[in-house]
C-alpha cells in the first residue's frame, strides 16, 4: 500500500464559490386550457390546478387519483419478479418448522424492512431471528459473521431485506452451508444476479413490475403481504398492521413519493398517527410528537427517522430494531431514550465532521472542477452520508465523503448528488477502483483502498466533467407560479396541503412574489431565523429559517422578491396562512428575470 495523507480533498471548492453562485429562478408556465379543465373537473383552487398541470397531471381523473391515493391502486405483489418463489420458500420453512434468519440493514429502510418481516412472519407462526449489521464491524450488506450466526442458530432460510442484490459471494457462501436464500431488495442491479432461491427486486432487468421505485420496506411489505395472504390473512388486515412501518421506511429513504410510494406514505402516516406499537409510541414521545397528532413527512424526516438512524450511526442499529419489535412498554421507553441520546451524539459528531470537511474543501478551489471528494482519518462513518448531503447542497456539486481506517487501510464513504447526475452510474463506470460500491442515482456507498483515494478522485472528476455542464452547477429553483401576497389565504394553503406528503418526486410547491415590501421582521431562534410580515398581506405569517442575517442587510422599505412555500400554521387551536421563505433577494437583483 502506498503512503497516504491522513486527510485530503480530491476536488477543490470554497465558500467564495458558494457566495458567487446566485440561484436561478425559473417560473413555470402551465397550459391555461389544462388548468381550466382541472379546475372545472375537480372543483379545486386555481393555483392547485396549476401545480398539478406542472407535474404532468393534466386529466381530471389522474389528478384526482393523485390527490386521493387509494390502497386499492396498489399492485398485486405477485407481479414482482420471484415473489412467488419467495413466498414458496417462506411457506416451506413454516411447514418444516425451520428458523428464518431475517437480515436487514442499519438505516431506517433496512430496520423497518426487518421489522415488517419479523413481526408478520412471527404472527404466522414461523420461528424468526432478526439481524441488522453493525456499521463498523460488518459494514453494509451481508457479512460472513451473519452467515455463521444464522447457521449456528439452526436457520434453514436466510431472508434478506434492503440488501443482497450485489452480495453474490456471500449468498453463495450461505447456500454452501445448506441454507436456502431469499433476497428482497430495491437497490440497482450490478452485473449478474446472485444465485439465490429467489431475488425479489423491482429493478431487475427482466422485471415487468409496474412501479420499480419501491423502497426496501416497500418490497418487504409486498412480499410479507403475499405470504400472509397465502396463509389466509386478508390484505386489509395485513395492511392495517404494517402500513406504519412501510411508511417510515419509504419516507426516510430517497425514493420518489409518487405511484405506490405515495399510497404507502399517505395511508401509512395515518396509521402511524394511531399506531399501537409501543416502540413507535415511545419514539414519538421522546421526539416531542403529541399522541393523536396528524403526522407529516417532516415528522418522519426530521424527528423519527434521524433517531432510528442514529443507532446505526453511533452504536448498533440493533437497538432500533429491538424498539420496533418490542411489546413491552417499559423496554420501549428505555430504548427510545437511548435512541434520543444517540441522536444528540450524532448531531455533535456531524457538526465536528462537517466543520473539518468544509475546511478541506475550502483550502483551494477551481471553478472548473465538478465534484467534491474529501476524506480524513477516523471521521465517524455513521455521519459521512449526512455530511456529503450537506456539502452537495451548500456547493451545488455532487459530494463524496470518506473516513479512513488506519488499522485496515481502507476508506468507507458515502456520496450524495445534485439533480440530473447519477452517482451510481459514475461509480459503476469506475468500479475497478473500489473494493465495493452500490446505491442509486442520488446516493451511494463505497469501500476503497485508502491508497487509491487520490486516483479515484481524479477518475471520478474526469467522469463528472464530461457530464455536468456549467449551468448544472447553478442552484435552480422552479416556481409553479407568480403570486401576490394577498393570494396566500387559508383556502390556498389547505388546497396545497392536499398534495402532501412531500419529498423526492413530489416537492412542496414554490411560489414567487415579486417587488413586495417587508412590513416588519424580527430575529428568532438564537438570532438565526427571521419572522416577518408582508406589507401587502399583514395577516400572513412569514418565517425564514436561517435568513436573519440576510434580512438584517435589507434597507428599510427596500422592495424584495421572495420564493416561498405556503402552508397552514396551527397554534392553540387557531389556523392562519403562512409563507415559509426559500430564497430572498432585492428586487433590483432580479432585473433580468
């Protein structure tokens, strides 16, 4: 192994780049005849009709299906490739009295997938042992330890969820022990499929499944439902029992919230609000979510998901799995408190790693470079994905962040992308540089010999330079329409709310307000955020997270242009329209809009 630096930056960027890049605003234009048809056919708010048209929902029937997602529109699980074979192997294990070893992953998607299988198969009378890998000791995917453990526990069936598609060698090892193997996964397929008894993955090249974008929890939910139905359980009963877990995994993973994902997320959030699983109830309590409250994708993405993820990031994801499986309220409360503590520790580690990573990025920069790739020794591996995401957002470039292990000589990393650029394709095209790699367009994980980091950084930069154009590096906001401040009413905010849950593939609508005045504002939240009122609509509450400094630089009475999301603010039983600031600039700066 060649000598290596204990830290490095394979692409050079800086805060000066960040400040030099002014976001581009694009105001979309919907076909007036289409919006009129939607408005008349559905009896909806004109601006909701505009948003629907902008999202390609041009006919009243399909738009109505989107606004009212129905469980009846979920596809037959048996349409998934190898689903029938998977169910057959699970039922065989039941008939033979075999132990099923459920192997998940250490993130929310993987933990909820394992919980779905563990709970549902146990209810059907199967003997189940559940396992999620330790991020440090085992790493991503299937480790030899898990196979040995499964065999020592007498398992006859090795059942994966949210992993396994690329684990050809490990699956061959598992089968060599005499165990049968069923893979359920949703990650992209690389090369040949593993030689398993069943490989259920909607991304298989031979798959004809109508919706390939399911999460790992979504695939597990489907296979578990098919198994339950084969045992005489109604699909309605199964869905009532496990939609909460399916929604958690779906909303926490980077999958588009359209099609079946939208159905699972919408109905799953409703089930989550009233769940009887004591682990989920305890988790909501430590997260400050009141019992009976209507949950949103925000609650999952910023309150529940991070606490579940924290277990695998700073300790052992088994803590999170035990929380989702326990029926003991006392144990649930203790486990939830542990996850909450882990989440606080994760925040501290994340902040320290982010500060160090930015120092590396900002040492030197070249505007021609297209990629951020930074590494250092002993960064907490559990936070490198979060840091990569924040770097990609801050610098409008794909970002890869790796932690080097001085003992093993390997670096483990994660990457997060920008819209329109596939990290998976980039890593796949350079797979010879990595010990292992995988993921999808927006997020990847990898392991690499630390001595090859510089080589990899240059190779990946060369790939990105051929694909990413200058204009791709400019932060771009697409607004659905131009509105006036007085257009922000409760009728509008509630209409826009019908598009929820929001996320990848279904972002919150953006609206542009030009040349308006700020009547008043004040700093809140330790002076970082801005609460404001618009002169043209003083009844509308405004909040700008992280915008206090920019407000402080505005001249009194200076006209400004705003990009906002709109929603309904609920406080003490009262409702009012609210504008959440996304971008702000002096009107003169937008003279060329």
